[in-house]
C-alpha cells in the first residue's frame, strides 16, 4: 500500500499540490481500534495500511477519487451510522436489492463499510460479509436509491492499485 501511495503522492505533488495538502495525516492505532470497535468488525489489512498512510481527506478541495470523497475514519463512522439508523428504523423493510454475484441480497448490511462518498448518499464499501462466491474485503457499490450492488474489485488493494495506475 505504501508504494501505491508514494506513486500517487509524487503525482499529486507535481499535478495537484492542493489535493495532496488536503489529505489527512495517518490514523493512529487507537483511532483504527476505535473505528473497528464501533463498527464491530476487523478491517482488512490492506485498508488499515491505507489509513496508516492517510486517514482520508479534509474535504477542503476537490475529491481524491473520481466523483467521490476519500472518507476519514470519523467520516466513515458518520456515514455508517446514517445507514445503521435507517436499517434499525425499518427504512429498508421490503426494499429489493439486485446484488451481483458474491454480494448479499440486502439493501444494506452493517458489514458494508463505506470509504468513499459522492455527496448524494452513495458509496463504495468494503464488503465484510459477502455471499457465497464473494470475498471478504471485496469492494462493492452502494446506491441510496437503486438496489444494484456490484463488485468493483476483489480487495481494497486491487481497487486502489487500479485507481493509482489510471491516475499517474
């Protein structure tokens, strides 16, 4: 993960220093532990390694990812809590999801951890509870108003590497 970040940081330094400056410092071990405890999950090692380089972005400039903010650990908790409150309130009762292969047939699962946000309620998530044929830690889409749930990558490492390769 560190190598991918070094490549991306070098590119940002030359092409978008304001966005580089918008990235948060590393998440502390205590912050990562609090994140995992609050979510009730063990985060994939590749994602934890990412947070240990940059804990998301401040949000003072454009978003790091195409059409999506890179969420800090605090923002992950905020977005996850919104979905959890909706689930607990019954808002998803009767909602029909259209999951791709290896994804649970749910509108939302508490083990889908958002790490991006597009400003309209949609995310990319770490799927920590895949269906048969899926992989723990796969990256999936989560739309607030559409039941399509599709896999974007087998792991955060794969997804992030592809993002860096396309960017630099």
